[in-house]
């Protein structure tokens, strides 16, 4: 294990639970070292080249921006060798990012858990049936998928050329969902709601379930109904509280209007009225 962040330490613990011998871990920060000691007790903490040199499988659980440089550095240090498996759990990248390792004969794979992590033992239970985006050569695919299954996950094949869009889709849903929910809670607090989480939890759970089960047919709310006056009132009030939130409302409402129109929930006339409202700035001009 190279990297004992919230993802790496948990995956290391999952592989150890499955019977693999975690021979060493590289952990730089104090928090990473504490996490490694908690989730991988007894595993030596060594410099990254020493970790790689001793392992049959090297899992590079580091931030995306340093992954390419780390692989190159390990190869130049002679820590990667032919026949060794080199993997990473990044969502953004497939195996092209590991080309330096492949050129010296290593077998490369990407196994991305589609899950959010806390970096604690709680995450081990979340790995059960968790989808993993898997990318590798055809020859290595059985190994990549077997590793995912051993960790309790469900392997889902992602072609190399689809990797960026795959990750963008996940980030669009999971990351921006959190932003939207947190902004919603802020607006409700501004409206005087003392416990906005209590107010929103049932609605959010039902909305997510409906979206996953029924797609665009589940769209609801003033935009999906073509209620342009309500949308205008929303925008005017949100502008008073947070212009940034109003800009986000406009962008999401436009996207929702497009989807509602395509799904036949509103007609062209209603869509045009909505878009006119969304194009208007708070002073009556064009946004």
C-alpha cells in the first residue's frame, strides 16, 4: 500500500481481511500514519520505494495529480519490476496513467470503488456489494475483478476511453448532490427552520429513490410543472440571500426544464416562459 489516505487504508484492510499479506505501507502525514496503524496494525510503515520493492501487488492510493509522477519515480528507482501487479483506485484514470510501469513489464489495473470514505473501519462494511469501476488489459481483467470480489465489491467494466466521462458522471451526481443539499439546508435556516435536516431527509430520500427507479418521469416541482411565476419568486428571494445560490438555481432549473420538455412533462410554451424567467436578472434585465 502506497498511501494511507481515507481510501487506501480501507482497501488495504479489506485485502488483508480477504487473506492477502499486506507487507508494508507508505504513509507520510501524521494522520496517514495514525490511520495505517489503526486499520493495518502491525504492518511496517516504510518509504514508498521500499514498499513497492517488497510486494507482488502495489496499490497506489494517492491523489490523482501525483499519480503519474509517483509511478515514474518508482520505475526510475527500480522498485517496479516485470510480473508485478500495479494498481490504483482513482476514478479519473484508467491504466494509461500507469504506462511507465507497464513498459518495464508490470501488469496494470484500475479498481475504483464507487463510494465515499471516512477512512475508518466503518467503511469496510460499505464495501459489501459496492460497485468498483474496473479497467485493465483483457489478460489482467480476471485478476482485477477477483480483487474487487475479494474486497466484497461488485466489479463493473469501464473501457479506458470512457474513464473520464465515467468519473464525471459519478462526480456530477455524488459531489454536486452534496452541494445542492447543503445549499438547500442553508436556505431553510435563513427561512427560520431550526432543524432543516429533519425537514429534508424524508423528501430527499424519496426523491433519490424515485429518480433511480423512474428516471425523468419522476421530475417534480415548479420547473417540471412549468410554474414560471413560482420560479420567478424563488429567484427573487434567493438573490436577496445569496447571489451565488441564485446562479446555481438558474443553472439547475435550465437543465431541469430541458429534461422536463424532452420527457413531455411541459410543452414548448411553458418551457419558453420558464427560460425567459431564468434569463432575467434581478433588476429586470437579462441574466
